[in-house]
C-alpha cells in the first residue's frame, strides 16, 4: 500500500500531489466520491472573500458550504457566512470562509471539504500535547506552537527538514517549534533510537537543532563512530555526550514521546500539529499564518519557506507498543 503523507510540499507551490510518509499514513483517507453538495443556495457575497476566482458552479458550491458550516466561534451561533455578514468580532470566520474557497477552487469533494473543515476548525479536534522537556525553539509564550513528530531514520522527514527550518526562520519571533522523538519499529529504522539518543545528548548541551540538521543531512549514517564525529564537529563535550546518550534521561524522554504517539494514535512521520490540530495537507505556511492571524498576530509580510516533494514509500503501521531498540552510542 502506498503512503499518503500529512505534510509534504511541492517546491514553491505549497503541498504537492506527490505525498509520502514513514509509517501508516496520517489522517483519514478521502472518499473517492466526487459529488458536491446538492444545494440551491444562491451565491453569497462576503466582504474579504474574493469569489471572482471561482466559476459560477463553484460559487454556488462555496455558498452552500459557508451557509451550512457552523462558524468556528464560541461567541457566535450561526453559519460562517452569517458570522461575516454580522461583522462579528470573531477572528476565525473570515479565515474559515477563505479556507473553504481554496478547497472548492482545488476541486475537493464534499466529504474532503467537510472533513478538512472539521479538522481545521472544530474544537473537538484539538489535542493537548505536552511540550515540557522537549527540544524547542522560538518564544515559549508564542500564540502558535508547532509540534513535529519525526523519525531520524525516516527519509521523508529528512527531505522536509530544510524546508521546515526555513518556515520556522521566517516566523521565529512569532511561533514556537517543538520536536518529538519517534523511533518507528519497522525494518530500516533500527538506527533511529541511537540517533535520537545522540540528538538528546546534543540537546543537553544546547545543540539539539544543530545535531538535528546533521542527522537528517547524513541519514542513515548513524553508527556510534559517526554520531561521535557529528558531536565533535559541533564542539560538544564528548564524555558528557556519551554519558547523556546512554543515560536514563534520554531513555525517559524517548519513552514519554512514544507514550504520546500511542495516545494520539500517530499514523506516520513526519506528522505536524499546529496549536494541537493535525495538519492534514495543503499549504503549511498558509495554515500557520492563518493560525497567527486568528490569534491576533500579524503573519510575516513575505515568505519563501516551502517543502520539496518527497518520494512515495511503502506504508507500514509502526508497532507502537514494541520495546525500544537497545542500540546506544559506544562509550
């Protein structure tokens, strides 16, 4: 079975149709049903939403959705369209309508649009993800927190890593980016845990992100001597690096992240959560900037951060309950 990712970008174009992930694909698969909602809703005009980019048929479909979908606001009871027309102060209604417009323009099915809208705006879809003790960068009090679940042995994670760095750099004063260790218990990922331990040891010396970049750039060269070489290149204290790699704190961090992946039923890597919502595809920078705007933060004026398309790969469900690999860097 071929994999379908939760987040991979086409170069310069947002998410491409060539998608891939390590492990079982995240999110629900869209139905093959291409039907659109049967509606006689007259086209609506909403301030701030440019429906001129839609065909007449698409305008009717868009109007059907925004008059059917509930506004994602706790202080407004009614549809997305009614929320905008009432000039309610809720900051989520306009982004919600723009979200629907893009989905209609992209030709998504009725089921795809309904599922995606719910995932993006329904409060029940928000997951509480503890971040204490995990590697992070950006302001701790940022209004938007991005959590990435990645496996150092996952080729798709390595492919998107530089793009993720670029996306963060363009918003580094506005978002917090958190890394969660995933060591998939599947063939080809046997060296994921020693790599995770090396990254944790670098984290203990304030060099996690530098080690993160080295590991993905050199994947899958993760023999003990290689990991020590990377530590030396980062000017780490090698004795401390070895001790921290093999230590109980690394074991505990990896175990906590594994438990969290079980709780959220992680489907594959890389998986991205933005303020507790699983990113299910599309334009990742746009999703992040929408989240910033909905939280009263001005998005960056100009951005270039995108992720390159990754090759497709086989989908294998990770054995989440399997014991961790015992390989550790040599002392």
